[in-house]
């Protein structure tokens, strides 16, 4: 039963001709990962950020989804812009993809107030897709797609986004409001295999949040929405608490009925002044699908370039 469920998920992602499922990796409640779904969030402040992320979904299921990122974000402070690159690996059952994401953002400052910023970004995905049914179990032994050998195909795409920040410097007493909107796979050819092709659907990602600042901490309620034509795939409601230079912790609820709990530690002056190392983890459980728990791990090294 586990194999059949995962095979169905994989086939819906790749081989459906009228494809409505989410084709990019499922987003995370972790606020540190906004740049992966909106290029305008690439290094919004003055920190260079090198990070890695790993997600294991449905723990205990064979061939359950696995996603991994390795990312570098760099702010060109004097030029009011930033750039980023991510190596991405994503696998669900017989379907996998690996590739590169490239981000660029230009920053317009003092739009409505002295410290605010409007970022406009573009992104491109360069993915190599693979479909390998060799280790899967299925009922229809005569299906030419399922009984075939491993197939692969290359698929590029382009997207864009914007993000507004009332300010980008944290722990400066003033509250911070931000929101963003991005469209991914806006321009993308069909994914082609020997046994067929699949449309690449446009994804729209929106998010907003507020950081209510205290003397040495803040509370951050947030909202994320992922939309794929013609239906909403998911939204995430979250709340995060961070103590300056110490730790963070948060909770989140997703419309797919995921309940998440996450947190991490912050270590400062690691290797040099004005640097920090952040290490965090997330655990979630689904309240309706009957799947196992999911886990995420995150590590990031930051260095102020101002």
C-alpha cells in the first residue's frame, strides 16, 4: 500500500497531462528559507549567508519525499543588489530532480520611509528530471510507462518576485513589517520524456509577516500561501520567537493539516567578528493523512559585509 500511494504521488507530479499538483519542492515554515521561493528575499540585508537544508517527509514510508538544498547568498552592499545560487535535490518515489537555482535581486531604498526597502528579483531553475519505476510495485503490469526503464529530461524555467521591508536591520527597537509575492515557472517548456510530456504549471507564492521587537527579542507571526492554477495547494500560519544572539523557536499550521514545531541555537563570532552560526530543526506531524512524522534540519553561517 505504501508503494502504491507513493507511486501515485510521483505519477501525478510528472506524467499527468493536465497537471495541477505542486511541481516545486513543498515550502517550509522556517522563515530563513523565503529566498528559495521568492528571489527578492535573497540576502535582503547586509549579511552573506551560506546555508544547507534537508527535509525527510513521512518518516517510516519507503521512498518517501526527500529534499535538500545548499545555498549561498551574497549582498553587494554598495551596488544595492544581491545574488544567490542553490543546488537542489528533490525525490519522491520514482520521481527525482536535481539542479541549480540562480537568484538576483535589486534593492530600491527609502520608498515610503527612511529605512524601508523594496526588492525586485528574478530566478531561474535548471532541473534534470528522472523517472525510474524499477523498484516500485504496481497493479497494472501492462502500463508502458510503469514497465519502462529509467527516463530523464532537462527542464529550465524562469520566475520573478518582489518583497517590501519596512526595514532590514533587526533589534533596532522598531517593528519590522514585510510582504512578498513571487511567480515561479512563469516561462517553462513542457517536460518531455520518451513516453510522454507534462505541462509545467505556474506557481504563485505569497508571504507576509511582522517582527514585533522587544529590547533583545522579537515575536514574528507570519502567513505563507502557495497557489498552483486552478486551486490553492497550501497555506501556512506560523509564529516565531527569537532571542537576540541566543535561540529561536516557533510553531506552524499548514492547510494540509501539518502541525510543526521548530527551533534552533545561535552562536556568534564564529571564526571572526560580526559572524554567526545558526543551527535548527523542525518536526511535523500530519493530522489526517496517516503518514509518519516529517523532519527538517537547517544550518547557516552569516557574515556581515557592511
